[in-house]
């Protein structure tokens, strides 16, 4: 809980790490679960990206990639639809 309240505090992260290591050393089930969780987290940061654009014509910018923030676009309006 202390780390959640102060996530930028390295001493709290180190304390949590020590507790997790100690518990994993004496509890094989916990150790396996912790390792599985670590692998899941690692996969989030390995850089794999799948980009898919579907559903017809896209009007305006399309950005493909990973981990974007603070992006804004001033796109022209969608062109009028043609009557069939």
C-alpha cells in the first residue's frame, strides 16, 4: 500500500522486492505465480505491436505504433457522401 501511495519512492520498491523474494524462496506456488506475472509484465515492454485498420475508408491521420501520448490532430472534415 505504501508503494501505491508513493510510487516514485525507490526505498519502498526495494522493500517490496525483498518481501516478494523472501516469500518466493519459501513458497513454491507463490514463486511460480510471481514468475508467471513477471513474464506477463515483460511481454508488455518487449515492443511487439500489431496495428490493424479496417472498416472502410479512413478520413484523417492514422498513426501506427506503440506508446503514444499527447498527440492531437486538426483534420479536415470527412468529405460528403455520394448519393447512390
